[in-house]
């Protein structure tokens, strides 16, 4: 029994056309994706014969070299015994010192970057900065900072300030300013305007308006964002050390220079533990802040 | 405010009018302690003003040398490096997504309902979530030799735990009703996945993966610093010989490329949303 209803026929035609269009789109998308993928694998020499091919085999070999060769019966022996924990983490005090340096770098950079971002956010918030050209210029500067990868900035700053934590702290401060400046400005623009109006009516100046009209509304949010940023900055500080900006990254670099793969694993574990602890701390503080905000 | 009105207000809400001095003193002490801690850290890191001043002088000179930017007659080589950087980012993202998909399924509370297993698996991913791509790249380069291969693997390793976490959260947030609907129509498990789950999950997951592609293109630009190929290698080389006009050229070109990819990816993501 065939359907002769013209409405149904029109619907079927329309549906077929839509299906064809969808399928062509999917096919074209898939073709572009495949070509990009093949070219990418080719360009990045993923299966390149000049490096020996067999990526999985080399991965396995590499994991094997990272194995510290712990022996369960020798775990608590002294440094000279191969297979003991002490021999694996042979320079633990130095590494912990370097890890603490990385934490200090992250905290200092987050604090300074947040203060700078605070200033920048008032210059870019539409409701607090009436002068449009200032908003425009500060916004473009923040955008430029966000586009430039941290490590490229760090390379240039290491060239200028020399090897050491100073270049790292400056890099992270600038990138924190770029990231938090934007977020803070967005918070500023979402505040309740009535409190500002009340202060204005009472004759408060711009600074008093910010202190009593804006700060109480935004500080919990600011702190929460700054703490999230601290987590990011810690991982960033660890990585910056690799290009000479001080801290635990420098130790990683050293382990690799001497091809001590098991030492690398040990330092990597310290970095992971450090990031994990700071995450826990920051999460706890943030939850308390959110609780305060609700109360 | 008259005396009477003040007394009345004080009786109703004393804290609003007279901030307790104990609390103000506590706040001041905490602030001072925090400042002292920061200064102590700065001293510990030997952030001395002298180094700061000479550094800023040098930095000013570098910035002056950046203009006008110049390709140094090597624009083809630089463009090739840029293409290699994109290739690393793309290959790394695709591999990461392929590996993260099964991990994400295992990590979803709705799939693996044993809470202990779920907790252990999530924590396991969390442990590796913080390790930056550069840290992976450093060791992979010394394992696999110089070149972009190490970069691809580093990007993938850094993304897998993050993507897996996002994927499992997306799976958990899926609306169960379409799945029930398809199942109640008598569909096989495969068809349930195709018509109940995929239409919800695929666009969200693709959008997240595109977001990671953007991030990876930024990260891939710096992996070259440790020898993992791409634009970072060219950049590092030129910073070492203080050729800042060429550095500026590469940075500008790279930033334009980043902006283009971001725009393209954002428009794709908007279409998916």
C-alpha cells in the first residue's frame, strides 16, 4: 500500500534532503579530519623510520628504564645499597628544598599577580571605569599577556634576569595578572549596583565606593579564583624551572642531563605530591569561602 | 543620627555599628603575618632589588631590539616549524581523546557503580592531572631522541587524565530519559548507545576535545625548548643568540596562528553546542 497523501510526500522529500545534507557534511568533515590526522602523523614523524619506528616498543623500554629496581627486602637499607628507598631518593633534602622554593615562587607570584589584577580589574570594568579609552588599552594589554605562552615569556625573562627564581616569579606574576585581571573584571561587572548608588547618594568618593560598595561583594569570589590560579601556578612554576627559572624543575633538568631516569621518576613523584597537597589545601579553603559567602 | 536612634540601632544590630575590636585586631595581625610571610619568601628566593633593576634594563634593550621584527630570510623554515607545531598538537589531541574515551567510561559513576573502585580510579587520574606537558616532554625527549615524536606523546600524556575526567563527568550528566526511551522501544545495547547516548555525548565530548586542541597548540609551541621539535626549538635558538628581531617575528606569527585556531575552534564549538 503506497502513501499518496501529498503532505506526507512533501515531508518525506524534505526529510530525505536533510538526511543527504547531514551525511555530506559528516563525510566532508570526516575527510578533512582524516587528511589532517594523516598529515599530522607524517609531519610529527610518529611512525618515522629514521627514529626506528615501533613507538610502543620504545615506550616499554623507556618505562623499564624509569623503574628504580626496588627490592622489597632491601627497602630500608642505606644509600649505598642498590634497591633501597634511600638509594632511589638519594638527594631527598635537596629536592624538598627545591620543591619548597617552587611553592614559594607560586605563592609570591599569585599574591603579586592578584594585587596587580585587582588594580587592572577596576580599570577595565564597565561600571567602575567611565573613561572608555583606558578600558580599551588595559583590556588589550591583558589579552596580549594571555595569548603569549608562559614559557616563551620565561625564556626571554631568563635571558634578561639570569638563571634563578626571579625570572620565574616575574613570569608567573605577569601571566597571573593577565588571567585574573579578566576574571576579576567580569566579577566587578556583575556586582549589585544598588549598594554603589547608596554610597554615591551618601556622598562617598570613588575610593570609598570601591572599599565599601565593591570589595565586600567581590572579595570571596576573588579569593576563590586566586586560589584556583595558585594551583595552576604551582604546576607552571615546576615547569618553568626546566628553562632555568629556579625550583624543582631545575632538579628535573639535572636528572635528565645525567640520564638518571629513576631519579627523574623520584622527582616527578615529589612534584605530583606537592601539587596534590596544594590542591587539597586550596580546595578546603575555597569550600570554606563559598560557605562564608552563602552565610 | 540622633542619640536615641543610634541606641535603638545598636540594640538591634550591634555588629553592624561597632565592629568588635577583637576581630579588627585579629584581621590586622593576620594581614601583617601574611605580608611578613611573603617578604620572608622573597628573601628566601633572593629576589634582590639590584638584580631586578639590571634585569629591567636588559629587558628594555631586548624589547627595543625587537622592532622592526624580521624573518632573517628563513620564513619557509619558520612556517614549516609552525606546521610541525600544529601537527604535534593535532596528533597529540587525537591520541589523547582515543585513550581518554575508555578511561572516561570506566571513571563514570553511572557505568562503574562500585563507589570504592570509582574513588580509586578518579584519584589515580587526579594524581597525574597536574603534571605539565613540558615535564613529560623533558623525559620523553631523552628517551626517544630529539624531534616531534616526543612532543606528541608528551601532549597526549598530559591530556589523557584531564580529558578522561571531563568525559566521565559528561557521561554522568547525560539525561537518562532518551536512553530509557530507546531501550523501551526494544533496541539492542549497541543501538541504545548509538541513538540514546551518542547524540548527547558526542557533541559535548567533541567540543571538549577541540578546547584541548587549542590548549595543545599553545603548549606545543614551547615543547621545542626541551628539544621536542616545532616552533619552540626555533625560538629557543634565536633567544640564545639574542636575535630578538627574529624572536619578535616568530612570536607574532605564532600568536596570529593561535588566534586563528582559537577562532576556528570556537566557531566549531558554537555549532556543536
